[in-house]
C-alpha cells in the first residue's frame, strides 16, 4: 500500500506542524550566551562592630514584637466580647420582632397578632378619608367616570381618512 500526501513538498515522516514550527522558531532565535565566571576581586568585608547589628538589638526587637502581639490579642479579645454582647442584644430584638410579626402575612389567613392592627388600620382609614359622608351612588358614579376615562385613553383612535390628490 502506498501513502499519498496531499502536500507533496511536506514529507510524511515529519508532517507534524507543531514540531516543524518549533524547529523553525528555534533556528531563527539568537543563541543564548553562557554567563561569565565571576572575578576574584570581590572580597568579603572585614567585621566592624559599629556597623553591625548586635544581639542586643535583636533582643529588643523581639521584646517589642511580643508587646505588640500581646496588645493585639487584648484588643481582639475586647472586640470579641463587644461583638458577642451586641449579638446577644440583636438576638433578643430579633426574637421579639418574630413574636410580634408573623412569618407569612396573608389576607386570607387571620392571625391573632394581625387582628388588632387591622382594626386600627380601618379606624385610621375612616378618619383620614378625603370625602367623608358621601353616599354609595356618588362612589359608583365616580368609578364609572374613571373607567370611561381610562377606556378612552387605552382604546385605539378611529380610522383616519386619507385623501389622495393627483
């Protein structure tokens, strides 16, 4: 069986485009030059106690760090105590709110908690009514007028007549 390639200029053995592209890029890049050996002229400095940190400064730094750490722990403890007290107070207020207001406030279900508030709302409505003492006929007439107005606004306009002049 003889294999025939669609691309006669590409040999079948190396027909991987990724490896071919990597080989071409590697040939086009400039070569990497190895680093030079360090010179012997860089000698170590002599020990000078005035310019060096002594063990005393290290101990002082350690003491300061421990003091700062203790202060941070104390402030964190105080904040945690305050947060726990606030959470307790919030928990008490949430519990009280849960007792007063039901989880579901539906109109078709009458809860014992809603009964006094509904009666109070009805009394306030009666006191704040804009037109007190009107008859039922007045309200029916008002409702029909409002309905007519909105029907006029939402209904499409009558067909417009077009006149064409030649």
